[in-house]
């Protein structure tokens, strides 16, 4: 909780750096989601049983739902970056500056929580994919001759 109180004392340049980091991290997650979608598709090129198909479908659904949340978060971060001017314009606007700092604090927590959720989705998804590989030792991943060694 102390870390969140400390945010109120960050200066404009530190908050701008946070925003740039968030934007960069969210951009990377966007590419990760594309990769995961392609990876899921590569598993689907061979016939799968119902359980395997459900695991893939659930992972794909989680990625899709997470992508919707990502787009909304991107917009929030971009808007927040654009509003930084409130702190830099040499106009004394204590209420607006306080609101910006409060929004920064809230966004800080939202972005961190989003990253944890996405990591959990990836971890569960990779665990399921690993299970599928072990159960279906001949699943093709871009190569029909691909086989796991026992």
C-alpha cells in the first residue's frame, strides 16, 4: 500500500516515464497475443479429441477476452499520456492536477493487475498446450513430421 501513496509524489517526468513504460509493455502484450493465437491455430491443424479441443478453445477465448480489455487499457493509457499537459502548462490548477495524480495512481494499479492476469492466462494456456503435446505425441506444429521424443 505504501507504494501507491508514494505515487502521489511522483513528478510529471516520472509519471510520463510510467506511461511510456505501460504503453510499451501493452504493445508487447499485443504482439504476444497474436503469437499465442497463431500457436493455438498450429495445434488445431490435426484432429483433436473433445477435451483437447476444449482446452484450445478455452485458451483462445481467454486470449480474445483479454485482447478486448487490452484495447480499452491502451486507450486509457494514451488518454492519460495526452493529459499530462495539465501538470506541465504552468497554469495553477490544483484540482485538475490532483485528479491527474489520482488517475495515475488508479491506472498504475490497473496496469499492474492486467499484467498479472495476462501472465496467469499465458501460464494456464502453456500448461494446457504442454499437456496436449504429451497426450498427443504426434501433434503437428507447422511440420507434419514433428514428433516429441518420449
